[in-house]
């Protein structure tokens, strides 16, 4: 198989395979910050506000996507780690990437490319745990594991994966994670969550998209809500095994629909919780962002013809990210425009290939993966 870098063709048509596959939940804890998405001065640490915070009890991915509402001020976004344990911990980072850009979805896509390719520290390759710092015990010390600079009217996306290991026990230890933005660097960590700005949605009467919630008002923290959220999720990755036979013609999967959509792939979404809302209140959240998806394809050439792989954008104009067997690129695609990422000839044989993709911060539509 030959990975092809960005090129634009399409549209491509075929048979939807969503109902025949399912995702397994893999990976580790996801700490996710996206609400409020657009930041005003009142959402900053300068006003005592943080964007999201929670404690993770093991290996962790922290993800944010936020936009700067100011036409004149530069904001910075930090991911702050505090060690609540009675022993100091060594912090190891495996992947780290952030980007700020005026094109919101391009910021999201480029951040993931950096996450895939940048050294996490000390010259180690991406995906390898690199020691970055020892953090003192009993919440007496902190470390800024990532800090993004977001210019006026820009958006910034950041992703960082890490684990804290006790210096005495050698065991994986809990770590407190806080995301906040500021104009002027704070002398103390902010202590009040920024308010949720979108508190409800009035859903159209479309049962295909919204299921039992169609035609109703759904509130933040309830299962039918899927505007911008923040939260903690048990798993940051998904994996699926998919078979394609060229004798079946063009087939595709469609990802990043609403979690209530009739054609959503089983296991694509996972319920999380917003830790800034007290237990006992409505705090359930869903999102496709911050999650990476591995698609293990078994390609069979039953038709004895060249086989083509495509990634197709279905709504608006957005940037998409794809990796195939260790090679990656990102592409800008308009509605129903496709990226022909692979051409292979198997002469009646078969081949396995691993695709990796994600829903970048700022992407507003769905994505299709075709084989034809």
C-alpha cells in the first residue's frame, strides 16, 4: 500500500457499514476542556476563573480547544499539574502538541500532527515516556505541562499525554489536572470554574439525528445535550477491526455524528461527567473530541482490481487528520470533497493496514472513510 499525501477528489459514494462494526474503549483517562469555547476576559485566571479541573488516578490525556474573543489581547492557556500524594512523583510525558491559528479547525488538526510527531522531551520519539520533572508531595508543588499562546481572535488546541510515578513506591499515582487561561500570569492558581455559557439546546424534530430527544429541550448535563462541554472520560482511545472485500464495491464508515444519531457506530461515544458540577446534579457529557480512533482494516481483493482509500468531509469546510501505517498528513476539505490517501494493488491477495484518525478541535461536521 502507498500512503498518498493531501489531494482533493470526490464526491465518493458507496454502502454505509456503521451497523456492522463496533469500537472497543481503549487508552486511559481523558481530561477535556472546551466549555466555554470562546473565552472572554471574565473567563480568565485574571478574574479568578479556571476552565476545567479534575483528579486523574492514572495515565492521562489532557485536551483543550478554546478561542480568544479579544481583538487586541493575547491569551495563554495552561495545563497545570499538582501532586496530591504523600510522596513526590516523577512525571513522564509521551505525546505533546499544541497550535494556535486563525482557522479554528486547522489549529485542531495541526495540534494533533504535533502530538503524533513531536518529541515529548529529552529527544525521545513521540509515543515514548520521557521524564520531564519531579513534582513535590502533598500539593506543595505544581508543574505547567503545557502552555499555549493564543493571539487575538485565534483558537488554540492542545493535547498532552502523561503519567505520574511515585518516587518511593514506583507505582502510578493520582495527579490533579487544571486547565486555565490568562492575560497576565496569576500569582495563585484560580479556584472558581468559568460558567457554562450554553445551558440548553432546543432540538429539531428529527428522530434520525436526535432519537428520543427530537423536538425537546435538553439541558447541559443531561444525556441528549451535545453542544460544547467539558468533562472527564474513562477512555481516550477507540479501536475497531474492519474487513473490506473489493468484490463488495465501495463501502464506508461515517464518524463524528451526534451520539444520539440512528447511524452512530457502537462504542464511538462514551458518557463522561463534568467534575465542576456536584455529584447528584445533572453532569453527564458526551464528545467525540480529544479521542483518537484506530481502524484495523483487513483488505481483501476479491475483485482483482486496484483498491482506493478515501477520507471524505461531509459538512462545511474543515481540516482532517489521518495516519496510515506510521505516515500522517492533514488535509483541508470542503463539503463532499475527498482525500484519496491510498492506492494499492493486491492481485487477488489480502493485506492488513492500520488507519489512525481523530476529530480535531474546531471540526464541525462528519468524516467518512471509504474503500472502493
